C-alpha cells in the first residue's frame, strides 16, 4: 500500500489528502490509486516475460470501467464470467481477442453474445455447456475456441467459500474424465480445442497448491497431445493472494509464482494465460467512511461509521481481516474500538477490539486493501445507495462512479397499480 501514506499527519492517496476527496464527494466512498494498479500489473508482466503470456484481469474483482481501461491501455486482457462483465470489458477497450470467458454455467444467450464478439476463448465447465456452445456456434456460423476447466482435486488451503479446486466443489470437470471430454469436444462441430484451464481458488498465499495443480495439468496436457489434441495454451486461473494482515500473511511475489510456472509448465511450449484479480487491485483501494457516533457499552467502545456491510461485505462474509486507519494521526492515546456500521445486523462489523487513536464524530476511517471484491460486491441493503468510487492519479482525483440518487433507486420499483 505504498500509495497510501500519512503526510503531515493526514492520510493521503498518492499526492492527494483524503480529506479533500471526502469534502468533494462525501463519505463513504471507495478510492483507488492508479500507480498501484499499474505497478501490480507490471509485476506480473515482467515476472512472466519468458513466456508468451497474457495477463487477463479478472473483472469480477473490480469492474469499474476506469480501472479496466487503465489495465487495457497497458496491454491487459480480461477474464469475464457473465455477459455483463463481457460488455464492461469491451466497453473499456479490451479487444475481444484478449477476453477469456470463465464461469460455471454460461447461458445460451451469453454464449451467443460471446460468439458474436469473437472472444479469445471459452473456459468450459461441463459437457452440457460444451454441447450448447457447439450448437450456438453452428447456428451463428462461428468457431468457438475452448479449453476445459479441469478440477485437479487440490486443496488450495484458503477460506472454504473461495476454494474451488477440490473434487467436492462445483467447478470444472474431474481430471479422471477429462480425456473423454476432450475426445467429445474434438468430434463436435463449431468447436476448436485450444488448451487447458484451471482455477483452484482465491487468496492463496502458499505456492504449494499452485505447484501441485500445475504439475497435474502439465501431465494432462502431454496425455491430451498424445491423444491428438492441440494444446497450445494453458490458463492458470486466478493470481496470488495478498498480505491483508502483515503479521500473519506471507504472500509470494509474482516472480516466485513465475518460477513455479516455469518449473512445472516451462517445457510444454504453451502460451500462458493468468487471470489475477485480487493481487492487481486489492492493495490499490480503500473504503473511506466517517465516524457517526462513539457508543460506550458496558463492555466495549463502538466506533460507528457510515460505511456498512452492504458497502463492503468481506468482513461479514468471510470474517476477513482488514487493516483500519484513522484519517489523521492526532497524537492522542490509542483506544480499543469495535468498528461497526449502522446496519441492523451484528455481522455488520468491520473489526473487533482494534487499536486506533482516539476518534470523534466526523473523523475519517479508512478500511485498507478494499480495492478487490469491495465495490463489486456491494448492495443497496437497507436502501443505502451504492457508494461512489474515486481514482487518484498523482495530485489529481476524479469521481469514476457517482453516488446514485435516492430517486434512482426507489424509482426502479413499481406499485401494483403502476406496473404493466
Ligand atoms: N479466475 C476465475 C475463474 C475466478 O473464479 C477467480 C475468482 C479469478 C480468476 C480471480 O482470482 P484472484 O486472482 O482474485 O484470486 N469474493 C471473494 C473472492 C472470490 C473469488 C472468485 N473467483 C473474496 O472477497 O475474497
């Protein structure tokens, strides 16, 4: 989080004091650093320079057009999992030839749209899905380039809700039936087999699961080639985990990850696709709220802020740890706070018993490493408007998504009498 520092005791994002942004757009808001996003993307590109590699940003991590556009301008592709994400990637300027379409179950409509755009590759998750892609390709007179997502049955050692590479998970096709699946694909019209895909989970901070999975995939690729299939590309799925908690996490670098890719897949001579999301944007973003009240209970001091679980779901959904900072270093004594939002659920808690300098109503509170799976997972629960997003570049900032008006949210409803 090098772009996020205190200057003269005030929290700044690159060259901009956070207070300036808060005065312009009100709290809560998400704020991203352009330099940080670009630096993390460049890390992957330079680590994988010995490969013919394409870094496809997993748009699900942060799908703001401004962020996708920054990455596209540097040459990134996109990994999408819905028609909506595909439309966003295209609108932000990612060429269709650099877009891979992942996702457990693509609908016929989504498949047709992607075929019309002539995307680079479908990552296919089941035989019924393969049949739909083939039928749609024939209908539209197109050819679909496909890779099967293989479930290598590897434990990613991450939170159970974001672990995807075990045989009990709903993702991909089992290693054991993969040769038969490729055989079937080879016989279907409108299908061109181009490679193999996997994704074992997210927030992985240990290289061993990657190494185990890539080794299994390398073996499979050789078998598939001996079966007569063209395997020219390997899609390695999502990227590395990050250090949310400097005391406990120990995330490897992109260079260390690339060493594992080299060691396990280097001899295959394949193009490599990686789909990092979190590691590109998590540390490039913060969620900023302000203190509404400080409430003293018999046991605790609650710092109640105007951001809530609907704005940032990770702590309540995954019990995730996020560093939290005050907007100013005020020199006051540290206090142990439970930092919570105003939503009527006990799960609306960002941190328990966290030490911060003494705060007062109106002070800014920063939830760090919120740039990935933050804004994209927000909802309007409690009829709270989605929060704005701001991008900082050097000494400048721009609002890259406005706060919607209450009318635009409530106005989506129709009473029985007014509805068609
Ligand atoms: N590719 C595929 C097929 C994926 O399903 C994912 C993430 C990625 C790439 C990107 O993985 P990453 O590089 O970000 O680890 N909401 C959860 C994370 C869900 C991840 C889902 N798939 C969270 O907040 O931790």
